[in-house]
C-alpha cells in the first residue's frame, strides 16, 4: 500500500472512483478538464492510495483562508475507496493523510460535506473524530 500525490495518468482511475462515489457516469470530458485544472490550483492537494499499483482510493483537499475564522480551513472535497476494498482501513489512511497535511498548513479545522443519504460515510467520519455541528445548504442553478 502506498499513498502518493496524484499525477498525470491517474485521470481515468480517479474518474472511475468518483463515478462510483456519485453512483452515476460523470461527463468524462468535463472531468478530465477539471482534473487538469485542479492539479494546477495551489489551494488544492490530492492523493491516491495504491495497492499493488492499482489505484483503490482517492482524497482531495482544498485549503482556504476564512475571514470569519481568521485562519486557514481545510476542506475534504472527495474521499473514496473502491467498494470491494472498503472496511480494510484504507479510508482511515486517506483521512489521516488529509488531516496531517491540513496540520502542516496550520489549518485550525478540517471540514467536509456528505450527502444525508450516506449514513455509512457519516459513521466513518465520526469514527475519525469528526463532529456534525454544521449544516450545509445548496441550490441547483443549472
């Protein structure tokens, strides 16, 4: 098992993982464009978890300075482990990577959003020491 930063060539396996996360086929052309943009974005960091060279997990993190905190906040954007590899500690390993990097960047908080229907994910995040003390609101505009 190895964790490494994403690199060119990881696009398709990460695309497949995120399709699994969203339970639908994402627009591949838009995904590839976004993947390239995020790799250039200095506020973003992303890692893959490999097992025998196969990418089995992915986590991405955004760090932003929040005026209302007067500090850096880290936000996990995506965290996914292949379904057949879940419950083997890989998610905890990816979470720990994101948390360690956030600490290195002097973030005072690590946040994430999760769909209300993802009860298993909520249980996982609570096991990682997270609290659910915020509400996130959204509106579709497309």
